[in-house]
């Protein structure tokens, strides 16, 4: 297992929940990621499902709180959960706020200083991490899905739309699907990409879905008691953009649910069923 | 909802995960507890299942990591998870070590100073907390089970054995079932109960099972890769004591599992099935 350092391993639902650490050449720093190997992985290659976490998270939140291992074991999926940003890069201001810098990589490639040398989470998730996974674990080549929460739900949708054919399934919990028009997205895009708002469109799901080259159905769950729903998330705006171009989306409003991992865990089984239907058929 | 302060509430699996704070007259301090109300609780009284956590835990560990809400919703059980000790009582030494004082109440009534005025977790769990629950939530009177992990698995078994008829089901994950002979138990008993080891027997599962007045079957799951298995837990000694008096116990050794919540979550469904069979029948 070249270049990976084992941080922890725990037996879980008949498989293993690992955390590994490695040096990322893309991000120019050490990075942790979680990877769950289901029981099926002992005997055969398995499809891979990538999870992208939200603001402030490390790889730990998802692997501790989402209840994913039960379903990964049921369907025989390898689940990879990276960290949400570079860490400890000594960039001025990287730890000044929880929605920029550390814990807030926004799954894009920063072009602006002081971020551009490290904050390249888009390339990390799209290129480097899949290479690390396929080099070290027995995956079914080319059979992978992606999902995430909040900033990570945005990341999953944007990355799937920008890379037609790369993923066979995509879904999100409470994603930031209108980033160009909401405070979290505007702060990130302005700092990482600069003041020219036309440069933001390359990462805007609203823009991307209008020129989508494939029709990969998107499942979105959104709690209607989510405190960030109106100001930061705005899934109805994205659903409207999808409707305008006949892009298939299932946006489910879940009554009484908030933005927490209690919400995520409650519908984790549904999302695994959605991904498994695409990843394990035949 | 008299005398309870809401700390948090999150929609979860169609029900609600609450955390409440209240003043405990038994412990002479403010205490938090978690209580999950399943969807069924909106329409009818539900049975109650008490969870006792292990060393260092608060009420948060279980409600975040155990994956209990899925099964509580499936079976229609109210699940109550108290904290593991009094906190902030300004007792000399209460925060000096992780296995005594704060986070380490050991579910007993301390008789020794400086602990005796606050450290009465036995009375809290057996008397005060059930009164608080039945006064504030719609429970089925007298239909309750108890389970826990490590120190809390010990607590669940000791409390069930000491109170025949009070619980209809009991189970434990990696319980400290030979406390008089292991370092964790000896340290706690010596400090809380004093040097006279005959006083320890009132809380010793090995002693209690030999004079048990009922035959409530005990389910125990124990990981065989648990780092505390030989030195602190010793379930085989307890199983032997049960065998000597024909007390019904199912001790399952789980290959590769450790002492963590990954282990607990992996078998949470089995434990809920065990409790639901006793709590929800006809």
C-alpha cells in the first residue's frame, strides 16, 4: 500500500473502516481520507462511492455519524470520504473563518493568491484521489458514484456535471446549488476565483446543468426546517434550472429535518439504494 | 414539560432526538440526558429502553454514533441516554483522571468522601431519571429495558440484577463484568465505596448473578480484538458464574471488533431486536 500511512482501522459491519494519510502532490500537503471496505471487498473488486463533506468537516464527521457502513456492507460498495480542504499550509488567514480556508475548500481549483498553491480540491477529488484509491484498493474500474452534504453536495453535483461519463450516480443532501447568488458561495468564489464573476460559472450548478452533456439523474434530499435553506441553499432555483432543460432531478423536501447529520443518517439508506441501483446492476 | 430545559432537538428517522437538561436532586447538579421519541410516540405510549454509556462519554456519544434511532423508529421504542456522571461539582480530583470522577460515575452510590454527596448514579438511573421520563413523556408504565457499553454495560447488568422485575430485557456491549478483579473496577470501588471489599459485592455482577431472583436473559456482544478484553472486561469469568447457577446468558465473541462505537453500531440492530422481542410483544 505505497505511500499511504494507516491512521486508524475499525471493524464495522463485517468490513473495515480505515483512515489513511498521504502526501497530496496536488494540494502540496498531507491529507487524511476515510475508506470503508465492505465484506465483499475481501473476495472481489467493488464499485466505489465518493462522499464529499460540508463546511468545517474533516473525514471524521461522515464516518462517525452518517451510518453509511451498514448500507455499504449491504450493497458491497467501497466508500471514500476525503477531508474538506488542505490543512496546516500556513496560508495567511486560512484559519480566520469557518467558511473560508481550512475546512472550506469548496471542491474547486483556486486561481487567486494566497490560495492557489494549495486549494485545488477539484483536481484532488477528480484526479489524484481516484488514482490513489485505484492503486491501493480493489475497485471495479470506472464504476463509481458521488454524493455529499451542503458544500459537499454542491461539490458532488458540480463535479458530476463537469465530468460526463465519470460517474454512474450522483446525489446530495442539502446542497449549495446556487453558489453564485448566496453568501457562502460568493465569499468562496470571490476569494478563490477572483472578482470576475464569469470565472465563477465554471463551478456553478445552475450554469452547468444548462449545458449538461449527459442526463445523470440527481437525487436531492432537503430538510424543510434547515436553517440555511433560504439564504444559502436554494434548491428550488436549481430545480427550476433543471426543469428548463429537462434535466432529471428528484428534489425531496423532508418535513421537519434540519441541516445536521441526524438528517443525513435518516435518509442514508435511500441514497445508497439510489447509488447501488446504478453501481451494482448486472 | 416541567423542570426540563430543551438543549437541542433534531428530526431523526421520522421521530425526534432531544437533549434535555434538568436539576437532579439525587446528584445535586444539573444533568443532560438524550431522549429519542419514535414516530409512534405521537399517537400512543411507547416502551422505554435505557442506554448507559462508558467511561469518558457524555449523552452525545451514543446519540451521535450508535445508529440507534433507525431501530428505535422501526420498533417504536423511546430511548433514554443519560450522562455518565455528575459534572462540575467542584470535588477535589474530579477531573484528574478519565477513569474516576467526571465521566466515570460507575452507576453506583458512593459512600466515601469527597464523592458521596454527588456520585449517586445508581439512584439517578434506577429512581430519579425514570420518574422524570414518565412524568414528561408518554411511556408504557413498567415496560422498559436497559443496555449499555463497557462501564455502562456493567451498569446495565448490575442494575437489572439488583432490581428483579424492573426491566423486561437487558443487554451489553463489552461490559466490565468482573469489576472487583480488574483495575477500572477496583479503582472506582475503592474510591467510591472504600477499602472494605465486602461492600463492593453489592455492585458485583459475579456476586449478584449467583443470588439472582429472576432469570432475565442477558445478551452480551464482545469484540475479540477489544484492547481491554483481558485486563478490564473478562466476560468469560462472568459467563462461567452464570453457567454455575444456570443463569441464561448469550455471550457472542465478534471476530475482529474493537471497543469503539464502530463495534457498537455494527450490532445495534441485534440488540434492538433482543429488546423489542421483550418490550413490544402482544
